[in-house]
């Protein structure tokens, strides 16, 4: 039942989604004096109460295995009990489907701040060539913008949210506005030496963690648990760093538990209101707007746009091009670990540091010939992490037995493993897209997405290259790699689509309205007051984790929108 | 500082945080770094308070058997309240409950057949003799009748390890130094030197 109060305010902008894209848009518009309503499908976030940053496993009788012991049976919260996710691979009553022959996993987070509350915080600029790949090799599609267009917005985003790093003058990893990165952990210095020995550069990490006081936020206190959320907001989350401060301007109305269902259009085909389901009462409500910014996370954005059907837009709002849902891409993922004898017997030390590696390897072969078209970067893991459920299950299960000898093996093995993880660019292909499932709706009656996903030789060859490189690096530090007894096909080694949670591209930008959904400002080609400010606008998905670029592009879109509102163009 | 005063200061900090939420009517209180440090330290002091544990699922005999078994698997396990941990989860999980009540029963019956005594009443050498058989998967080949015991022991070991190394005692013993709050992250030069030297880089 629709409840439209006559006196209901009309907001300059309704923003759908409070993650990296929505949070940035909210902050920038509020600062520019624009009144916004921010819709979030999940509940309010209370960091002091919700985050388990400083907790020990023994603060809970279940120690992190969850109340029902679900952790022992493959159930329980994604990324573990302590993570600040408020979301998961499956949400109760909100299914998605996967077409026969495809595999896809979709991580959704319903809470103010979305996935930025727990994400890895790796913050990498796209390189100039990343935006013009087609011009270089004839594969994929060029972006309608160049590095010069986006660079000033990287500057703004980095200066505001705070990113660590060092000036390297490396083409594949452009320098930015960096705060000082803490020194490498002991095993990371070793990885760095081994990496350099085999010709792979290894440089200080670029993480959205502040190591100096920034905009009233205190510097990192090095507890290593960024994934649990940070009570001092010393890392970037859109909730704490953008949404809450923006609310203090008095220009932001945050509406939580509001699951957007449809964009409603007027006679001219412009968006006049957003229809949403109030999750607490399961009733439909509407919020009126002069313009709308959709930033619900790429696939959720595509779903909302596809579900906004009308006589004017039978295939979904603004979808004359049919591009909605196409060009879906995740990052490729592959990991390899090894036991490092050189780490045995090292005196224990506090290796917490920032939440994430203090070093990483940017793509280094951009100007060399490889048998696959696009690059990858390498992330590192290791150290003396806080013991938790399952930390020593592998070793106990391998050595078996019991008693003092088992304890000794566990003690000696602690902190002696390192891991390398590759994240690479996938080229969009015809077989990878999402669409509305014709026969399934969620608990609100909203049609759900069906995913089609396919890796091609481009990605499989890249992953083979990762395995070869990681083996060289690990062996260069004397590592003992545990290899499976029988060879595993590359199709099984590569991550499942969606698993890296870098899914983007389903409403891409471009200059040609026939082959793209948005223009270069993230504005719909067909509907002038409709904007998209999340990863849906990506034309390609370089080996640079998408969040920083989502922030930069959302900043640009928000400034453009504020200008257009002023000129009364939308 | 006594344990109770540590806990009360922690409570005060948490109340302070909760108060900030109400006052601002917005959920964005930022803890200062010193507050964060305090919470981290206070959390470290908050171990389970004393008192005799009453099993939620296991009978007193089962619980005692589990305690003895866990202590053999991980000497010191009782300091980590590992049997309590298993009992807590088994009370909330039917699968775990079946694995543990069944497994403990199997242990008693098998010991009864071997030496005419329940597991906890057998001599230490008799206990380890049986455990030596079920602590290794390979033994199932020659002794198929041991398979249920081997399966159970795998679970008992897995949860004794988890229970112990997630306890304050286990975390201290393994040498975890983190979960603190410090103004600076640093690694001593001699650690770098040692690692590089051992790997042949220096």
C-alpha cells in the first residue's frame, strides 16, 4: 500500500546505498549545500556497540564459533564472527540465482557503510593505460575518460579518507597523496627481498588507513583488526568517515531499513520518486526527488534499474542500449602459501600493524609481452595473527597425535607460514552478465538477479602465470609449498566469479548511448536526472581494487550533479 | 589493580562510549587513541569469572571424562576451559552433541572391554594405550573397529586445540603479543637480521 504524504519533502537528491559510492556522494553534496535523502537497505551502524575490534575469543563462550557452533559445519557469518560485515554470501529471504553451467558468489552487506565497514582497504589508482586498454591491444573497450580526468579526484579522495604509500614513480601504480606506511613485518621484509630477487618489485602498501591525525580522526593504533571495524575510525569506512560527519551539516536525511524497489518516473520520463520497502514494517513508501543517485553496489544497482520498468522504459529505466547487466567482471583470484623455515624460532613480537599487508607487488610487466592481455598485483599475508577457531586445525590434523609433542609442533609452527594472493584484471565477455530471473522474487516481492559467469583463456593463462611467479618468490625465500598430490586444473585454481567481491561493470559509462548506459559523468544517457555512483559504471576492472576509484568517480559525479542542479539542468 | 577494579574501569569506558551515542543521538562517537588503548587493555583482563561450571548438556560423568581426555590431548587444557567450551557448543548444536556423547560412550565401552574399567578409572598408561590407537587415521586400516573412535578423536583434538588456544592461557602460551594499541608500529632490527640471515639474504 503506497503511503505518499502530501506534505512530504522533495529532496534535491535521493541517494540509494551508503557504501563507498553513496557515502562519498552524500559527503560531497552535503558540503556543497545540497539537501539529500540517503536510503540504506540495512540498519543503522553503531560502531562502539557493533564492532568487535578489541575483543578476545574468550570474551565469548563460543570463542567465535558462533552460538550454535555453526563454524564447525561450514556455517556462520562471512569472514568470521568478529568481522564487521553485517552481510553475507546468502541473505535470508533475499536469494539470487545462478544459470546452469555458471558459478557465481555475491556478497551483500546491508548496513550503513555497507562493505566499507570490513573491506580490505587496499587503495590503488588506475594507471593511465588501464583506462585506454582497447587503444593499446584492441581488446575490451576504452573508458570515455582519461587519467587526467580522474587524477584530481583521486587526489581529493586520498587526501580526505587517508591512504598510506610511498612515491615510486611506477607507471602501473601511479603515486598519490600518501601518508607514511609503517615498516614491513619481519616476514614481509623477507618477501620483499625474495620478490626483488626474482625481479618482481615489492613496495609499501597503499591502504586506506591513517597513520597521522586526519580531519579529527586519530591515527591508527596498530591492532591489526581493520576487518572488524575501527572504533577510532582510523581507517576508511563510508559510515564513519563520510555519512556520520555529513549528517552533522543538517542537510542529510538518513533513512535506514529502506530497500529500494523501483524508480518512479513522471510523464517526461524523469525520475520523480523512489519507491522502497520499509523493512521494519514491510510496507511500501516513497520519497520524492529532483534527481537520484544509485549506488546500491554494482549488481544491486543494475537490479533496481532493470526492475524500474514503465511504458516508456519497458526494458528497465534508461536501458535503450540493453547494456544493463552486461560487462559484468570480478577480479581474478589465486593464492599460494608456504612454510618458511627461516621464520622458525623467531622471537615472538607484536606483528599486528595495520589490517593488511604492509607491502605489495604492483603489476610489473605492463610493457612486456605475456600470453595473456592484462595484469595482476600481489598481496601478502603472514605473521602472528590472533589465534581463533581453526587457527591450528590444519597443523593438528596433519601431525595428528596428542600431548606435549602436539603442543610443541603447534608452538613452533605458529607464524611460520606466508601466503601470496593475486588479484588480476578480467576482460568482459559475452557469457558473463546478470539479468532478472523471470520466476523468482525475494521476500519483498522484488524480482531477483540471475547470474551467468565464464572465465576465458585470458584469465586462466593469467592465473597460471600467478602460480609460476608465486612459486618462484616463495622458493626464493626457502619456502616449502604444499602441493596437491595430483595436478589441479586451472579452472579449479581460479577463484569463483564474484568471490573476490570486486564485481563491477553492469551499467558502464561511454560516449556512445548505443553501447553504454551512462555518460562520462555517471549520468544516464536517457534520463537526465538519473546518476550511478558505484562500480556499475566501470568500463573495465583493472588489477586495482575498485573502492578508491569508486570514491574518486563518485566525487566527480557529485560535483557535476551539484553544478547541474544549480543550472537547473536536471 | 585487582581484577574486579579492572573490570569496573572497563565497564566505565563502555558506559562512556554508550553515553556518547545517546548524547549525540548519532552513532559516531570516535574513541580517542588513549580510550582505545584502555578498552584493549581492559578487554585483556576480562577472563571468565570464577565459580564452579555446571555442564549444560553433559552428565557429570561425561563432563569429567571430557575434561580428562582434553587434558591428555592438550596438557593444560583445563586452564583454557576447553571442556566447558565443548559443552557450551554441544548444548546448542545437535550434531556436536551426538558426536561427543556418542564418542565419550564409545571411549568408555571400549575401555571397559579392554581393562574392565571406565575411561577415567583406567590407569594413565591404559588410557594412552587406547589413545595411541585412535589418534592416527592410518590405524583404521588394520583396525576397522576403531573407526568410530578415530573419527571421534579427530573431533576431540580439533576442539581441544581450538578451546585451548582461544583461551587466555593458550593465547599467552602460544606467545601472541598483539591486540594492543600503540602509537607506532616497529620491528626490532635484530628480528629483520635474523630472518634475512636464515634465508640467506644477509
